[in-house]
C-alpha cells in the first residue's frame, strides 16, 4: 500500500512524539497549544520560533473570538521578543515578531496602527539585513506594502502597491514550494484586481505537497480564496 507523503510525515512525527516531542514536532503535528507551552521559555532559537509560530496559527485559524485572537497574538509577540533578546543576530525572531504585529494591527486604533506600522517594517527590514534569503520576511514586507497602501495612509511610511508584486516574485523565487507564500501572493493579487494572476498562484499553492498541519491550513485557505475568486462576478 502506498503511503502519501503527508501521511508518512504524520506517522514519523507521531513516532517522534512518543519519544520526546519538541516544539517544532508539535507544531508540524498541529498541536499548537502544546508547541507554544513547551517552547515559549526555551533557550533555543528554533524552539522559540516554533512556539511563536504556533501562537500565531492559533490566532489566525483556531481562535473563536477577537479576545482570544488578541490573547494568542500577545503570546506570539512575547515569545518572539524573547527570541530577539536571546538571539539578536538571528532573523527568525524579528520575522516572528513582525508576523504577530501584522495581525495585531487589525485590532488597534489609528494611533496604535501608526506606531505598529513603523515597528513591523523595522523588524522585517532587520530580518532581511540578517538574512537576505529569508523568504517569509520578504513575503511579510510585500504584505506590509499591500495593507498600508490599501488602508490609505501608506504614503506616510513609503508603502506602495508597486512594491507588492516584485517582492512576492522575490519570495517565490526563494521558496517556490511554499504553500503559505503562494497563498498570500494569490491573496495580494486578488486585492490588486489581477484575477488571472491570482488564480494561477492559488492553483500552484493547491498543487504543492502538504507536508504538515500548518501546510494543510494554508492549503485550505488557498482553496477558500480560489473559490471566492471564481464565484466573484
């Protein structure tokens, strides 16, 4: 009997879980709360990054109320700040902090949005200074330009819709097999009114192999976006 790659990964991770699961394994298995609990006070960068990522995913995909989302985003920020304190020369902590802040910006007032916008950009640029090949930081910067320019005050910070596609093209060049990046590129193209290009990116996202529970969540979101795109007049 042929075992699909995702099913094989789950079997392997389950075996690891039976021994000594770390935050990264728990994250891949979709045990997000356990990943955050185990990794939030760790002294290893990968453990802290996995914990922050897990908290972000709970906020995005599993939280049922805004209050719950904000609580998990605060946890993600706290964990990412610990990573930045302990590993100030590692890009991942800055990216994870910017990632959580980009979600928080939806819940705060105008003045707080303005402050967060500057901090998000600063953290993303710091991540890229430390690692120019950090594909998710490039993706984050593309989304920063998109969201600020669409909100109408991006000019205050130099945000431009013209930066979105070049940055996403850079991100997919760095990680062409990332479902998350393809999904977000498709979303950005939808926001820019480029329907056919958006459809192409979302279809590419859906064609990529699903290797973890986070991949599955991004895959399913890409499917939802594609359905919305096809249903729109």
